[in-house]
């Protein structure tokens, strides 16, 4: 019972953080990776448009925000849509294949808390057979969300369970 209450309390906290008044854009600054770090591929490159709240008086000071690309990995032969998405093809949560109702309902719950969620195919050219062996897809939002809140909510809603995982690009 205590575990259920704890999980419920954490869920409420994460939902409150994610749906609270957004941080003023003036507080969010595009993160520049230091030259020579493992993420700076040329110096300062930030393909995910990761931002940080740099207003010292803000309650979310130092938090990371992102709206793209959360990359999700699925088990072999489990693809959430009825076909492999091209790199420029975008789908919404309601486009998830009806054969995956559990996944659809979990993403609808996440969307109720975080706002609109979209999915996009992976960049590059790979064959359908490769995609079905190790299916991955990019997830993104229309506006910036606290990265930790997204990860917590996905965990609590069991989107990030043993069969569906976040992948670091």
C-alpha cells in the first residue's frame, strides 16, 4: 500500500511539474556543449535543441528542457504504426496502429499531461527488415518540456518498461 501511495505521489509531482506554468522563454537558453566534450560534434552542436533554465530566481533553475528528439526503441517486430515511417513523415498519437491498443492508451495518457506528442521516422536510409529487427522512432513535442518530467511520466505510465526504452543518440 505504501508503494502504491509513493508511486501515486511521484506521478502527481511529475504531472504537476510537466503541466505547470511554462518557464518564460527568456529563461531558457540553448545549451552549448563545451568544445572537446563527447557531445560536441562540431563545437557547440546541439541537434536536439536542448535548453537550460538559466534564471537564478526561477524554481526550475538548472533544469534541462527539450521538445525533440526523444528516441524510443521497441522489441523486435513491434512497430507502433502500420508501416515504417520515412525520415520526413510525422504521425500523431492517434495514428498508432489499433493492434497496439495498450500502447495507444498509455501515450494518450501521456499526451493528456504533456500536450501534443508527435512521432517521426529515423533519419538515414535503412531497409524495412532492419527497422523491424530493431525498431526505433523519434518522439517530439510542440513546445519545450522538462526532460526529467517526460522521463518520469513515461516510466510511471509504463511506456519506458522493459520492452520500450529511451535510446541515447
